[in-house]
C-alpha cells in the first residue's frame, strides 16, 4: 500500500501547524513573548532621546524588549502594547525627591512605529517645559495616555483629535518647579475634542490654561458623550454658562471637578440634570447665593465640595436627603443660622448615615449642637470649628461608632487620607468635656481649643489610645494634668496652654518632636520660664 495512505490524518494537521510556525519566526510562546526586532529598534531610538539619571532604563539593552522594565507585549502576537514609565518616586513630589527618578529629554517620533501601542504613561517625569510633540496624536492605537506632572508646556496639540480610540487622557499640568503658579500648558482651541467624542471616558486637564478657549468651553466638553470623569481644576476659566444647548450630552458624567476657577456665578441649573454624578467639586469658584433645592435630584452623589465660596443662607435640609452622601465640605462660606434642620434630616432619613466626613468650618453657624449628631454613626471627620456654636458638647458624640470600632476607611477625599478627628475649636462651647468622648477609642485628633469648656481633664483620658493630637488650649480647664496622658504612646502634639491647670507635665510623656505647649501658672513648680523649657526640651512657652 502506498506509504501516504498509511499516514494518519493527525499527521497532516500537525504538519500544517509546523509549516505555519515556520512562516512566523517572530512569534513567541503564549507564556513568554519575544519582541519583534523592528519594535526593539524603535524603543532603543526612543530611549536614546531621553535622559535617565537614575538608570531606570538600564534593562533596555537585553535582547528581548518584552522583558524590559516598563514594557509589555501582547502574549499572542508579541507586539508592544504598553509602555509604563511613570516615575516610581511620584509620591515624593513635595520634598523634591521625585526628581531622582525622573526621566527627561525629548519624546522621539520612533514611538509611532509601535502600531499596536495602546497604553503610554510618562507621568511624573521632568521634560523641562518642552512642548508635547504633535506626532503623539498620530499613535492612533492609543487607548490610554498619561502625561501628567511631567512639565510640558505650550499648546495641547490639535492632533490629539486623531486618537479616536482614546479612552483616558491625563494632561494634569501642575509642576513642582520653583514657580508653582505659572500656567505652562494651555488649550486655546478645543475643537480637537470632537475627535474623541465616541471613546473618551476620562479627561484631566487640571492646571492647563483654558483662558483662551472662550465662553463656549463647556459646549466643547459636552460633546464627549461617553465621558464619565472631567477634571478642570484651576484652568483659569472665568465664565460658567447658566444653560447648555440641547445638543449637549453629559448624561454619563460621574465626576466633575471645576475647582479654583473664578466664575462669580450662582449654581447653574444644568448641574442638576447630571443625575449620574457621584462626585462634584466646586471649591473656590466664587459661587453666590443660596444652595439650590435642585441638589435633591442628584441621588447618587457621594462627594460634594462647595467650600471657599460666597454661599449664604441656612444649610438646607435637602442636603440631608441625599442617601449616598459620604463627604460634605461647606466650609469657608457665609452660611448662617442653626444646623438643626440639616443634621436632623441626616438623622431622620438615613438613621445610620453613610456620611464619613462633615466640614462646616469658618461659617457663621450658631445655636447648640443637636442630639441628632450622634446618629452619624459612620462619621470619621467632624469639623465645626470657627463658628458661633454654643452650649455644651453633647453626650451623643460617644455614639460615633465608626471611631469607637476603628472601622478602616480606604478612600481619599481631596487628596487627604481620612483620619478620625473632631474639631470644635473657635466657638462658644461651654460646660465640661463629656466622658462619653472617651469612648471614641480610635480618635486621632481632638481639638476643643478657644472655647469655654471648664472642669478637669478626665483622668482616664488614656482610653483614647490612638490619639495623636490633643488641643485643649484657651479654655477654663482646672486641676492637674492627668498622668495617664503618658500612656498614650501615639500622642505627638499636646496643647493645654491658657487654662487654669496646676502641677507639672507628666515626666513620662515622650515625644519624637518637642510638641507640648503649656503656658500655665504652675509648671515646674513656678510659672514656666525659658530656662525650664530648655531644661525639659519638650516644653514650649506660649
């Protein structure tokens, strides 16, 4: 019988696969892709145009570019699909150490040879105020582009309108140079946004000047029908339209940040049509008038920041009706009257409220603190400082069970970590410190300064075992400073100045930094002197 007839069909199938693989020499296995030579050369050319003082790209010399730091290849085709060169020291921006890991130089057009590149992150580097190259807008395969915190300048390229697949664009332009207030990046024309209308879901242009975009800037952004997050923090905007054209489509918007633009405007009604909003930041935009009842339509709202504006009137109960509200900041406005209606609404409608942070500092609120405050059982931050509140600290504050039980909060609000704190300073509060406050086991900051609280500091104050800052200054406390304070190992700032306390500071109190403020009549056996302060080295005279 002919030999070919004896061969099984499986042999021919295997033989065909073998021939196919021979014709695709650049493909690696699914578990270990091996880079394509032309793309390796494109990456090497890109590297040569960069400066790398810390040697972050030292691995960019090995044969397989798919194993280079910051490079990711498709497991099936081996094409480069991702370049992530964000600065690993980006959390150290404030003290300048981020510069140690910064890349610099220029972006080379060889990146356009990476035909399947979908992810490019060059954030938190230092490109020394060079312009964003126009050719970046020709990497049409991009779905994610992050150039934030990297010291670019000039006009945002209109070629970005070619990136029709782009889903996320981050151009946040704040820098950490000596001049923090110069707007280096600008977008005078926004017509390119229309090219992203069917794909873009996230856009951050904070600190990029939009002053040249004219009064129709919002209409340009409203064409982004898929947009879920829009961040325009400090963009030199000067006009806030009170209405939108019927063609505008921002129905999917979940996060809107227009903070630190100067609108001098009432709250526009079109905001209340954005019923998908979860977070709304309107800090320092010079909003005027009262809080609109239209906020009741934003049933999904979790974060509302209206701080540092010119809002007035009473805080309406309508804000207490928002069922998912977690973070509310109305501080530094001109609100007046009592807060009973608002706090009672929170208590009545939600019982165990979802509210985690409430800040009403530097307003003009008066009246006493209501018992309904104790119903905010999930509250971690309460700041009612610098108002005209009176009466005593309510015992119901011991019911803030989130602080009692130490429930962790992994969320961030306005770039600040949630830390359990109560600040009632700068009011007209009197009476004694209720012992129920000592039940707030995980409290980290307690500030009752500049009130008229009297009586003694509770001897068992050590129950606040996680306390870091205790400020009871400028009150009417009397008696001795409790020795039990020394048992709070986490305490690093203590201010009991300008009271009627007697005795001395517990010798067992030890701080990493000199952070005890005394200034009482009898410390070290006599009025505290500079000599005594130098001797103890942990006492500062006010």
